[in-house]
C-alpha cells in the first residue's frame, strides 16, 4: 500500500505543478504586455474582459483555431517534434525544484518537491540543454533560410553561454557541498543566502540565463528586425504557441532556480509554518520574473558579434576567476 500511496502523491504533485505552471505561463504573457505598456507610457491589453484579464484565454482560442501550415519541403517529423521538445524540457525542469518545505495532508507529510534527487542540479543543466535543441531543430526543419540562420545563432549562443552558466554556479556548489537542491536551500536557512557570499556569481548567472532563454538583449535567434522571427518563422497555430509557452516556462524556471541557488529558496525574513514556506519562494521568483521583464524594456538588442565576444572574452574568464577566488578563500579560512 505504501507504494500506491507514493505513486498517488507523486502524480498529484505533478498534476498540481503542471496546472499552476500553465496558468502562470498564460497570465505571464498578459503581465509582460501590461508592464511593458506602462514602461512605454501606454495601456497594454485592456479590451478583452475586465482590465484585459481574458486576453490570454482569447489568445489561446485564437492559436488553437488558426490554420496549421507545414511547409512542403520541411522535414515534417522534426518540424512537429521541435516545439514539443522545447516545451517538455521547460516543464521537466520543475521536477526537482523545491517550492517549500512540506505540508501535512490526511496524516501524511508531503514534501513540496516532486523528486528530491541527489544530483538535482546536474539534472537541471542536462534538461535545460535539451530545450535549445527544440529551437535548433525547429529552425532547421522548416527549410527556410531565415529559420536556418536563427537555428545557427541559437546553437552558437547555447555553446557560448552554457559553459559560463555552469561555471557561475560552481561557487555555490563549493560552499554548499552538494548537488541536491533541497540540501542547497537547507544550507542557506537563517539568512545564509548564497547571494551574500557569491554576489558576482549571481550576476553572472542572471546574464547567462538571459542568453540561455533567448531573452532581450540576447534574442538573436529570433531577431525580428533581421530574421523576421528567425527559428519560428514557418510555425503557426499551436506549434507556434508551444514555442511561445516554452519561452515563458523557461523564464519562470531560470528564476526559480536562481531563487533556489542564491536567494535561500523557501527561507524568508521571518518564520512561517512549513506548510506556508512556499510563499517566500513565490515572492522571490516573482521579483526576478519582474526584473527579467523590466530589463527587456530597458536594453536594446546586441549585435551577434558583441554577444559572442561578451560570452567568450568577458563572462568565461570572470566565472573562472570567481571559482579561483572562492576556492582560495575557502582554503585560507578552512571552510
């Protein structure tokens, strides 16, 4: 019976996380358009429903009923699979993220983590890399020169910034001594947040995360002004919507991972019952998501050569230097 209870618990957590994530993704599109509108001194969506609250629903219905066009010379199998890869990778990231401590339900203590893996951070980097393959395959499979250019840019950007992204969290691993995300959070409890000990690593992570999810100013795989939407130029209907949803799911994921690694996860300024610690996690992640939207309205798109130069000649040496300094301090202090 214990195995059955365990399976029911896991399935319930998967369903809840998936449902909440889809709702967040849907209304994050509205939130971004509203925030960008205010920054640019305009209203944003305000026609569909009160305050525009039904706009995501209208967009979803419109995408579902639009004509689904597949280019005649496209690699049809990969063309269909590519957006699924991006979306699946984005959702899978949430399997190991600890949203809080635990809740007591029907006499059982249920942890607010779907899978508490000892190699949780390694899993995150492995799955996050798969999301870029969806972008690359989508651009290549459409048999369009602009899509192919976007795919090539996505591949080069992935290779350039994933190295720096992995190196940016090495200091956190050295301090925490574990790859388990729950263990990393527990190590930070009591205001011992890693952002205080690794402030530069936190900045490096945020910059690399922007490049990994192709957000402004690193949105070269799309580059509407140059490539007419790049890798997703041939996509329509729900396939295009899947790419769009995957981008926002990745945005929430990288912010949730930053909260876990650097901002103490569920730990907060004052004590909450274990069943409510998820509130701190949501607040911190929400602040980071707002920052990611805010910077989109602030910074212009960089040139492709600037992005490559910045990744290899600036970020890579700095992340290596951060690891060296962290190790030196640990040796000198006997940590």
